[in-house]
C-alpha cells in the first residue's frame, strides 16, 4: 500500500491504481478459416512488446467458442471465460476487418456478450480492407460508445491492396509503424486514466 493508501486506509487510491502495469488485449475480430487477423495481431503485439509500457496479449474470440447470442441457455463455459478475460483487461486494441462495410458478425456477437467488463476502458482500432477497413472502424466506434469504451483518435488503416500480397500474406508498409505507436500511446494513457474511476 502506498503513502495515500496508508494515510486513508484505502487500498484503492488513485496512486495505487496507477502503479501496476496495465493489461491491454489485442482482440482478433475475425474467426473464419483462412483469416489474416492473426498475422495483423502478431504484428501489433511485436510493436507493442518493444515499448515495455504495458502487458500486451492476443485475445482470440475463436478460442472462446461463443454461441450465437440468445440461442442457448448461456451456460457454455466460454461465455464466462470471455467475460472474465475482458474483466482482467484495462484496455483493448481491436484488429478490425471490414465485412460488408461493417465489423464481422463474430466481433459484434462477442461485443454483445459482455457489458460491465467493457465499461470505462479505452480502445484503439487497427483496421484493414479495400479502403483500410475505415467503414467497419467507424461502425465499431458507434458500438463502443454504447459500451462505455473510450475510443482513441489515432487509427492505423491497412490496405488489402498494398499491405498484403494477394490479399493474404501480410507485408505492412513501414509508414504504419508511427501510427501504431501513436495509437498505443493514446490507449495506454487513456486506459491508465480510466482505471482510476473504476
Ligand atoms: C463476408 C465478407 C464480406 C466482405 N466485405 C468487404 C467489404 O465490404 N469491404 C472490404 O473492404 N472488404 C470486404 N471483405 C474482404 C475482407 O476485408 C478481407 O477478406 C479480409 O481479409 C477479411 O479479414 P479476415 O481475413 O481476418 O477474415 C469481405 C470479406 C468477407 C468474407
């Protein structure tokens, strides 16, 4: 317990909450066979890990085997595991691909499967598609507002034409590095700030 905690007998002071490293989840938004999101997620994690400013981990929606919301009694272990994983994260980076001008059904379903675990946290978006996944990313921002996730401004957009070979092998242009780091700066700073009000 730090000085303020000792003074006020409170282990949850602002000082305490900002001392430990933040946990940031890099969420893979697609689940289809042959998806490219793991390549993009690993690239972001590689950049993030070099910073040493937070604990970064890949969170793959596919690992949780979430049913389609409302079609079961909700007792599948993956649902509780998904909520518990999110509850332990302080912020997110959504690896967002564009499907019919929006996010994937899998990501929307996963977003709908939690509520409090998303609240008062920050998130950045890394998107891809024929126009950088921009339309999907803007839809995601609207959803995040409802879930009380603070979405940061800087948004790296990757082109299926110039950052991928044949739309499948990820070869990102060097210029994205600056944007990814700027986005992570914002996610870490806002995640730290929001931790103090939870
Ligand atoms: C159902 C479906 C719809 C798509 N719609 C769009 C689209 O509207 N705009 C776009 O830029 N790309 C679209 N794409 C292309 C995807 O962005 C591209 O296949 C990307 O690799 C998908 O991400 P993933 O490999 O991680 O699943 C679509 C792909 C699928 C499977």
